[in-house]
C-alpha cells in the first residue's frame, strides 16, 4: 500500500487512476515487509484526481486489499462516489498498476509544472 501512497503523493496532476488487482501472492503479501515507522495515513490531497477504477478478482483476500485502498483514497480526498469497481476473472499472469492522465498525451503540455 505504501507504493500506492507514493504514486498518489508524487503525481499531483493525476486525473484518472485504474488499478488492476489480482490474487498474486506478491500482491496479497504486500505490506508485510513495510517498515512500521512509515505512516500511510500521511496527509496529502489528490486535487485533480476525478476518477478511480478498481478492477479486481472477487476473493476475500483481494477484497481486504481493496478496502485498504479505498481507505487510503478517502483519506486523500477521493469520495467513494468517484471510485468504480469491476470484477475481473482469475488471472493467468500477474497484476500491474496503470496510470493514465490525458495530459500525458497533450503535445502542448511541457510537464514542467508551469501550465
């Protein structure tokens, strides 16, 4: 979960976030090795993030991770109404994060933060 917090903290112009969560053991065990002094509930806001899509398997252990993710998103100012959920079939492979921002495809945007 610390990785998600870091992504949100360091992408302040992110407008849309899609998370695909699978029952991969690496994902399900994520957080066990995180240092205890890292505070996930650090205050930050995702002012530009308007839409979050969580695609996941319908398994109890995955649902627990989804609850943790929703809690992090709520603490960063994302309303539950801005989060959509989609059930996906059991995977053949692994999971990945996909971050999409319309600005990433805008040729007029320099990314220097001066727009």
